[in-house]
């Protein structure tokens, strides 16, 4: 396996507008609509995080798809931050919950584990 094997992620949601507000608030970015893939039924809505295809790292999006639940227990995605305490401070005002406040992971930096309003757990990672 090559280093940094993740190339894409999807976070499933039930209330797209609530999820959009949460992620745009904590990451101070704008999510952009993406058209569903050809052959996909009309019950799919997608909003992409800002990304640059030429740069390293994984792109991804929020997805609302009929019959696909959101919530904890699935794959956890970690978002890169300068200082994860900054994004963590925006979580509760944006409607989420801090599950585990910023903590050290030794020489690998720091993490915080938070829950979005859809019940998804996500990680915040920074070196400081």
C-alpha cells in the first residue's frame, strides 16, 4: 500500500442544510454542490469540501442518499487543522458535540473527536 492511501471520503447525512451549516461553520469554508453520477437516481444530494486535485490529501463530500443512514460506528475521517482546538471551539456553537477535547498523540501531534449534528463522529488533527 502506498503512503496516504485515502483518496476520497463521503460523510452521509440526513439533513443536508444542517450538516452544511455545521461543516461550513467549523472549517470556515463553502461547500459546493456536485452533480450526482450518471445513472444515479434523483434521491442523491452531494456537497463537496474545497479541494485541489493537484495537491496531496483526500477530497470529499457530504452525501444525502435515500436509504443510507448517518451516525457513529462507521469510518472516521480526520480533518487536518493548524490547531485543532480552533475548529473544536466552533463545534458546539454550530450544533455539534465535542466527544473528546484536544489531546496529545505524542510525536504525531494532537486530535479532537467531535460529533456533527447528524450523529457522525469526525476527527480533527493538528501538529500543535
